[in-house]
């Protein structure tokens, strides 16, 4: 018996990185998992195969986010595979460092479209599918609260706005028994950081030293916290921002 037996989850951006870790963990806990991706269908199918190989159930859904009609397209594809959702994880996101003086309006709009607008409308349009007692988990960032990397200002702003969404939705959805929380990773070893973290040993060592635990985060570090929030054990936690930076901003 898994703690999420009989539940259905949708994890955006689950083809790779943190989202894949979350999808695999929710699948292991018994949820049937919608594995969303933007363009990387091969990677999404690998996530589905990994869940199935571990005895779980999953299906892939492709949908570009951050474009008009994205949320409707996502849910239409989801509805072809499942009847209602218990756990929605808004994880898909983009970001890279850009010095303040060099941020273009296009980059600003793109970051907000994918990281903030998409979770807003995916959740809004998912409300009719979200069952009583459900869970919404938004993947934020430690950078939403700590100005440690000012060159990520625009990205950090998108996550700060996402956290405002979390807090307000917790009030709106509480009467339906639905909890809404943010998890806030620090640096996690995924493709989003590949160009500097995996290519530069000194940068990796400096990043590891930011945590008192002395290492860089792994997707499973975040996935295990999301699994807790998705479980019945976390029924009394809502509207919260959970620092999952390994103590890097404590
Ligand atoms: P990642 O490895 O780059 O994976 C990104 C995922 O999002 C992929 O599944 C990708 O799909 C999907 N995606 C990207 N752009 C999309 C778009 N326009 N429309 C729909 N889906 C899109 O990223 P990650 O590091 O796992 O990050 C996951 C989340 O954690 C993000 O919200 C990120 O901001 C947050 N976060 C990450 C870190 C970190 O250090 N890694 C730290 C704090 C917060 P495809 O495979 O199809 O491209």
C-alpha cells in the first residue's frame, strides 16, 4: 500500500530534473502520474517508463507553457487520460542569469509567462478537476527570499509572485480541503544549471559550500518534500513556503 494509492497527480515539467524526481516519487507512493513536458517527448517517455518499471502508472502530456491557450491545451490533453486530479505540482520553469542592465522586455515577459502566468492559469483552469482534499504544490526558489544572486533578479521576481499566488490560493481553496504550498529549492543539479555547475568544479565546490550539509541539491531532495506535502500527513500545512535549500539561506 502506498500513501498515494488511488490518487492522480499532474506534474508540469516532469520530463527532466526536479519534475522528473517528483513524478517518480509520487508514482512510487502509488499515484497515477501525468508527466508533462514541453518539447522533450523522449525524456517524458523515459520518466513514464521509470515509473512503470517501479510498479507505478503514468502517462505523458506535451504542452508548451507560457503561450496563449496553454492551460486549456494542457487540461484537454490531461482529460483524455484521466478523470480529475488530486495533486497538481506546478514545477515547469525557466531561468538564467541576466545582469539587470541587460534584461530585455522579451526576456522579462518570457520568464513571467512560463514561471508565473502558466501556474496561475493552469491552477485556475484545473479547479473544476481538482478534487476535495487535493494538493497544489508550486515549485518556487530560495532566490524568492534571498538576494544572493542579483543577476537572477527577474527570475527571482517570478518566483516571488508565485509565492503570493500560493498564499492567496490557500485561503481560496481551504474551504474545499485543498492545501496550497510552495517548495523553495536552492541550487539543484539539473539541466537548468548544467552550463556552469557541471562544467566548473570550482563553481560546484563553492555551491556545495553554501549548504551547511556540504553538497549540491539533488532532485530527490525536493521530491521527498513534495511527496510529504502531497500526503495526508501534511493535511494541516497550507499557504506555506518550505525552504528546501539544504540550509543555504538560513
Ligand atoms: P530543468 O531540468 O531545466 O527542467 C525543466 C522542465 O520544465 C522540463 O521538463 C521542461 O520540459 C519544462 N519546461 C521548460 N520550459 C517549458 C515551457 N516553456 N513550457 C512547458 N514546460 C517547460 O529544470 P529544473 O532545474 O528541474 O527546474 C524545475 C523547477 O525548479 C523550475 O520551476 C525551476 O525554476 C525550479 N528551481 C530549480 C532550481 C535548480 O537549481 N535546478 C532551483 C530553484 C528552483 P522539456 O524537457 O520538454 O523541455
